[in-house]
């Protein structure tokens, strides 16, 4: 098994990289989890899944998503022949939970944490939004909120407290996990 593209008996350091193309979905085995993500053995070469490409759901450590020895189906995101690195992704674009979110949507969420910029509210297991400004809410509290902006490019959701007077917000949806 070659590290950084060198496999004994192959046709040079580039050979393991020619076995894969950007967009390929391949099976691999997680070798290790690190602060930055996970290292995956693809059989002829190792690739890296950065933390940003591991999961749509929030997590503190990559070991919450994958474990050494686990078999995973990954997508080849990039092959850098010059640096002899393969970038991999575990999450898939079509699985993006942000497609469920739109401006005007009212949901009940759970406060996860507060910060100087506002309160973070978990809308489902994969989506957090920001309720800007000072708050007296505590982590664990349930709060009804309305999405006032859903920026898919920046992956930011801005919330406001749901208004009982607003007929648009009287129906509260429960988002799928």
C-alpha cells in the first residue's frame, strides 16, 4: 500500500493516481481520524477526507462520523498530481439537507449554544441557524423560529423569533432528521 502515491512494483509514483478520476465513487477503509479529517486507504493509495467533506451534520471531531477500520463509499473530489494527493468526500451534494430550508419557513428548534453574535438553534440533526442578537435562551431550550435568510452558498441560515401575529408562521413544520 503506497503512501503519497508510491506503491512497490508499480510503474512509478503516478500509477496509483491514474486508477481514479475526479467524480469516481470508490470503496475504501478508514485508516485514521485526525483533527483535520480522515485518512482513507483506497487499495493503491491513501486519500484524505477533510472535516468539511465528512458530513452535513455538525460535529466536533471526525471520530464522531467515521472510525478506523470502517468501510466507506467516498467520492474522488480532486487529484493533485503535483503534490500527489487525493481529496475525497463522504457527503453527497444530493443529500444536502439545506434543500429543506427556505425563507419564511417556521420550525421549532433546540438552542445549542450562545455566542456574542447570537444564539445557535438546531433545526434538525444536520442544520443549525443563527438567531442574531443578545438572548436569554439557554442551551437545550425549545424555541419557535422563522427562517429570514437561507444562504446556501455560504451555508448560513439566519433566524428570527416566530411571530404569533404572522399568519405565515402559524404552521410549524418538523424537519426530517
